[in-house]
């Protein structure tokens, strides 16, 4: 039996693609619009029964089946998206104001004006003020350096 040489077997000229670029340039991937085979099979299998299944699950929900009810409501109500919130927020023009603003957010959360998730999101935005202050500091420093050189 012949011994296989792993290096020469992968070398160009013996039917294999050369090492380093084994694939053609570009990424063809899955063609646009291609659907998963399993999804197609399930859709085909359920196709004729979809209306009957829908009626059945709605009937069960109306009869009080909590799982069916939850399923129906999940399909009827869109998932909650972010929405604007309104509450009093002190002016935040420098990083030192961030603490006062964060306290106001905590108070709004305690009052029930903001949900805990909304409060976290707003406090995260307030914490970004530090980035603005650093940008302002950099601009002032650049201006001072320009004045010293001029």
C-alpha cells in the first residue's frame, strides 16, 4: 500500500485547489430567497390544516386554556418597542451635573414615572456625558496649544 504524503497531496497540480486560497473569491453563501428545507416541509405539511389549527387554538383560548390564550396574545400583540419617556431632568451640560441628573432618574423610577429598565437606559445615556466632557476638554487643549504656537 502506498504511503500518502500530506504535503504533496495538497500541492497544486494533482487536482486539488492550492493551499491558502481554497475557495473562489467572494462569498456566495445561501442564495437570496432560499428557504430552510425543514421550514418548507413543515409549511407543506401544515398548509391544508392551518385554518383548522388556528380555529382550534382560538377555541381553546376562549374556553380558558391559559397556554392557548398566551399563544394567541403573543401573536396578536407586537413585542413592546422603546418609546419616548417624559419626566423632569435637570440640565446636564457638564459631567458634574450627571450625579444630579442620575438622582432625578432614580426619583422618577421610585415614583413610578419610569420603569426600572427605562431608568437604567436613561442613566446609561447620562453616563455618556463624560465622553462629551472629554471631547470639550480636547478641543480647549488644542486651542491653547494653537495659541501657544502662534
